[in-house]
């Protein structure tokens, strides 16, 4: 049947390539950012976070870059694997707030 | 590894009925949240709860919604009179502190017919 809702941008990569997923945010007061991975039928899974006093943070196979000047966040996944296929959301919040504001998401498809 | 657990995984209810969605947050976490995700859309914040009271809520969280921590482990979301547009995945989350990583449960799919 026809799907209803936001049309997710899709990034399709070959297994072993590096992936870069981008996110723009609008709130200049945001000072804490998180990337989540969501597989079909599951809840968001924490990947990596970064605070506004940093511009880069690395984890296992993942790197988050933050450019506060242009309010842009990116997630880099090294040596992408089929298990990385999912929808990726950025989320933001600011000091004093409790709520996370989620972005629209990007679907990552990894071709074997 | 500790995790947030939610029950039921799927709830079907008739329009106008009350539903209670249940969550067990991670045991040493102090901040609890409910989010929802309408099919194909982004995750939306509903409410946060700390120290036995609501600390922040969104415009979505109107008088039809309420939250409760009835004991030391459970955290519930009640919708008093469900509407068709309440159909969504509802996610519970918890965190140790504010502005720290929030861990999400697997969600409850609510279908209002």
C-alpha cells in the first residue's frame, strides 16, 4: 500500500565504503547532540553524542562532527557493514531542557 | 546490559477507550520520558518526568494524557479517551541526568480503531 508520512532521504553505499549522514539544526541554543540508529520495528539506539564545546568526537567506527557556525552535524561511519542499514536520526537539546528534538532521519542502505 | 522495557509490544483499542502503556526504566536512571512516532515520521517528544513530577511537556501532551510512577520501577503513560490520530509507536526512555544519553525502549505500537 501507499506509505504516508515524510519521505526519508536515502543514502545507498557499498559494503566497506565510508558513509556520511548529515543533519541541519535550527536552534542556536542547542548544546548537546546525539545520533540514534533505528532499525525497523525497534526503538532508537544511541550511537554517539557530542557537546557544543567540541567539534569532533570519535567512537568505534563512527565519528561525529559539529559545525556550530552553520548549525550542521554529521555522522561518519567507517567501513560500512550490512548491519549498519537503518534509519539514522540526529537529536538535539539545550541546557535546561529535557526534550530531545529529533531530525527527520536518513535511511542508510548498505549493498553487499 | 540494562535496558528499558515496555509492555505491551502492541495494543489495539477502540476509539474512546482508555489505554495504559507501561515502561520499566533502567534502574539507576532518574529522568523518564515518553516519545511517540507516527508511522513514517520522526520521533516526537511528549513528556519528561523527574522527582515524581512532570518537568517538561510538549503541545501534543494535552489533558487526555497523563503519566505516573506508581511504584519504584514502573512508569506509565495513560491516554484517557483514545482518538484515531493517537495511533503511533510510543517509546519510553530514561537517562541518568539531563543532557546525557537517553536510552529508549523497543516501543509499544498503539492502534486505535
